C-alpha cells in the first residue's frame, strides 16, 4: 500500500476466553445513540498522532498509545506520551529488530504484563466481530475497542482524500480483497452506526458495510485508569477475565 503502513499480523484468540456477554455481570446496558471521540485538543492530529506508522508497520503499538490517551482523557490518571524514538524502540524490541508487524493478542499480553509506554492494562477480552450493538455497548462502557481489520487500498484512498480535502470520507466496502492487516482503535460512533477510529494520525469512520467484510478481531481493553475509576460499576467480571488471561 502506498501512503501509509499497516502491520497487524494474523489474529489469534486463545481458547481460554469466553464471550464478552459471559464476562458481563448482568444484562449489558443499552448504549447511547452516539458516542463522541474524546479529544484533549481541538487538533485531533496532535492528540492521536501517526506514531511512526507512515514509516514502519507499528499500527498495533500506535493503537496502544491512542487507546491510552483516550483512557486518560476519560478516566484520569497519568500517562507520559511516547516520543517517536521510544515508539520505534518499543516496536523493534518486540519484533527483534525486524519490521514484521505484530499480533494484537501478543501486544495486549505485554500491555497487561510489564505495560507499554507506562500504560498498564488490567484485562482484555474478545468482543463479537458481527454485533453492532455489542461494539457500541463496549465503547460506551469502556471508552474504546482495539480492532484488527483487513485493510484494502480503498480505505487508504478514502483516508488520503479526507486529509487532502478536510471533508469526512467514510470507509465503505468496495469489493476489494486484501491480505493487509491493520490495527485501529474505535473511540466513538455516530448515529448511522459507523465506528470512529483513530488511525494514521486522524480519525476514520468505518461504516457497518466495511466492518461486515473486513473486521477480523475486536477486543475490549480495560486500562488500570478505567478499572480504578469505575471499580464495581464497570459491569464486567474482571477477576474471571484475569484468571483466564493467566492461563495463556
């Protein structure tokens, strides 16, 4: 692909995981009709930066930064925004010096373990790849979804046009086939259901038609800030999730 890089390796889902509904502590609440992307500044590019993903295939690592930024904005806490040299060092440390891309489940395990960029995840768990309702529930409950998509060139063309014109150009299904994997972080959604995702230094709107054909994995990540802020009101059995992650 021409303008930007991707870098998500083929997705995995360890067999220990239950479904998102099974981890809930009751009926999942009806989500609000829309959810705004949290910004720290008016300039979205300065708050969800490209994080080297125009040069290297570190989209999974950029996704950690983007989700951590949103979590701190929503739930408080401290987070030292990583510099590009630190991002590169972290990425190549995981890949052993090769620009190979990374698997999302691997990255999240590191996030829960030693942490990444000073951000710590308490748990992560899989979410449906086909339920618009569940995506909206997860975003409104936790603030974000860590997504793995197949990324056709049509998506890059749409994003490039949006950057050039300043007008929103949603990603739609155009029938293209691709083996390029990409990580984006859904931070909001609009009245038409599309997910508003941080990627490549901006926000892209992934329509339901696009997601129906290209979404390959979806994960909820509970940061330590979120767990501390919501405590027992989060609605997820964090102890059960932690016990399952420990089996991986």
